C-alpha cells in the first residue's frame, strides 16, 4: 500500500462500540473481518509520528506529519524483516508506546468502516472509521 491509496480515518471516542456496531448492522452494514493489530510507536519530534503496524495482512512502517491540524501520511510501506527494523528503530529513537487493538471491518454502501476497540481504564472504547 502506498501513500496515495492509504485510507483517511475519522476517529471518534465512544462508550460502547457494540451499540454502534448494532446500529450499523440495522442500516445494512455487514461484518466481514476482525484483525488483531499491534502498533509500536517510536519517539519523534513534536508533530511527527513513526510507528510499525503489525497485523494479519502484514507489517508496515508508517510515518505521519502534522499539517494544518491533521496528520498527513508521509510513508506507508510494507516491511519484510520486522524484528530487524524494530530493533534498529528502538536503538535509534526508543519506543514511546505499544498499542494492542482489535479492528472489526464492515461493508457498508461500498465503503469500509473499521471499529477499533481499545480498552481504557474507564472501560471506554475508541471507534475508527476507515473509509476507502
């Protein structure tokens, strides 16, 4: 996947993703896939993000830069040797955080919506729409 076909995302914090998921199903959305994802974020200057995303579809190096109040994708490339790259980036920048999440994907009117459930201390969940 290259920068030009990386989807935009709208992230919304919700209390119970199951209720939103049920509402989407009532509107005709169809569940088709769940992925377990691990994002490893590396220390970067303010306004920049570097992470390695690992999931069943592959491993990706992602670089983002803040521009006009949004993050713009600078790099989104598949990586072959994840352990080597993760070790190099850890040595060079240090790990900021590791985020483990589940993404549930739905078909809905030729668009794809991804629900990302992240358990938080107060049992809140985050919701991510991925529209392609």
